[in-house]
C-alpha cells in the first residue's frame, strides 16, 4: 500500500492488557482503493483499526454555488460531473426536481425512455463497482469480464446521444432526441445475453473461498444503525431495509412495470455485493418491459415557457432560435417562486436536489443530497474494530465516488 506512516504519541490498552503505541497512518488521498481523492487517517493497534477519520474536499468543485450563477438549462451539464460513473441518472434527478418546481408534465414516451436509460446507467455503475471492488480485494479476472459488458452499454449511449460518460441527454421537460427503433432493438438484444454474463461473474467469485473470507462478516451494520446513519441505496438494502425511492415515490414508469426491491440479511460486505448482483437482474427485466410497452409520441413536454424548442425548428426558424437563446442564456422568465426537494434512486442511493426559486431564471439556492457524502461519513462505523485489510473491502462495498462527495 502507498501509505505515509507516522508514530502517534498516544498510548492505548491493547487486547492483551499491555500498553502499546498507536500507529497513525494516512491512507490516501492518492491510494487507488479509495476510489477518488479520499484521505483516511487510521489509528492502528497492530492490524486492528482503533479509529478511522475520513477527510474530504480534495476534489471540491463548488457545483452548488456554480449552479446559482447559471440558468436552469446551464446547470444540467454540471450534474454530469457529480457521479461521473452514472451521469444519466444525475441528469434525470435534476430534471425531475426542476420539472416538479415548474409543474411540467412529461409525455409518456419520455418517461419510458428515461426509465430505460436510468436502468442502463444502473447496470453500468454496478459493473464498474464490481470490477473495481473485486480488484481491490484480490480478484482480477472479473474486472476484465465486467468491462466487456460495460463497453457495450457505453457504445449504446454514444449512439443515442453522442456521448459515453458525461451524456447530458435528458432535458428539462423531455430529452435531447428520440430513441429510434433500431437502437431499442439493440438494447433488447443486450438484455437477452446479459443474464448469462451475470452468471459468469458469479461463477468467478460468488463461492470463492478467498472472496468469502474477505466479505462475509466484514463491515457489519444493522438495519437500525443503517437508518440512523442515513444510508441509502444498496448499502441500506444490504442491511435488510427494503427502501427504494422507485417503489415509495415512483417516477418515470417504475409503477407500470414489475420488479422487486432486493435486500440482504446480515448487513455485511457480502450482502451488499449480493444486493447489487440481484439488481443487475431487476434492471435487466425493467428495461425489457419498458421496451415491450413503450408508446409512440412526442419526447418534449408542451411547455414552451420552460422547454427548449425542437432542434430542426431552431435551425430553420428565427423565432425558435431566439426562443432557445433566451431560455439558455437567461433561463425561464416566468419561473414560480418557492422551494422544492425531489429525490431519485440513483445507483449509489438517494440523490436529492433542494432548489429555492426567487422567480428569476436561475436557482436562488441549490443544495444536493449526495449518497457518497453520507456513506463516507459512515466509514468509521464500518471500519473501527476491523483489520486494515477490511478498510479496503468496506470502502468498495459502499460504492463511493468523490465527484458527488466533494460537490
């Protein structure tokens, strides 16, 4: 490990009752297993973690404050940079909040397409999570397998909107462009083969003795403790709490398709792994159902005061060009006063946008409830009392990304 070590002057009573020096080490912020520029200060009694103190802020971008100086349209690309692994769901979460503030009702086709790309983004996120988490604790082969499927979905994203990672595909009130029939057919073909790929991942590590030793009984957090710490997403559901915003506050078309909320029992690293593996299958099923049911129709809401005009009209008509120019540069000029908080279920947990509007074309205040920030705060609970090696497993199991943590 790439760690800077220093001897602390503190004394502590070791398990044998003898006085021992506490070794204080810095893990990160450059350590590859911290999944970003995260610094953990660990106080060790031998190999046992006595105290774990996370330090964040090394990647601070000021996205919340930047958003208050931009129009509602201009904020959208900033949300890509929160969780840059699953930017599609960030975009949709922001659009859902602004649409609720403006009272915009989405066309049915738009809701189906958003649900499809959200679940594709969930699969992409979990694939990268599994690849890096397994690599961190010693399983290299699964890394190569996961990237095989991840590339296929990123290629589909590129065909849909021209971007692979920071997509900026959703729009306030709709989508950048429609999904054509051939694209939907190719997505459906992917869903035919993906369940078999998930079984391949499980064959590699699901019952591997080393994997089980590194994950079973490690980083245990009970359901009550998980709720008190504010955990969400697979990290919360791994402790047996069946809370999923897609079920309890449905958006998109999650209430029109059949799927189950996956939970664990023991709240350890292994259960959090199993929850995400089963979410692969649930997301795959949701995508297939959406493609089977998707209707024809428009992809932008009929709300010209708040939504961008069609691109073909912008390129051919001066009035529509001016309309787009004003919306992008100044924002909606009839935005309602008020405040709103809207949360969506992104791959890592609950992503919430709190927006205060003063009636201008820009958010007066915007705050973001990012799941990674909450999960970093819970790392001391997961790590203290365990071994140094378990710190790596715990970081991977809660699936953090520092882009949204240091927002």
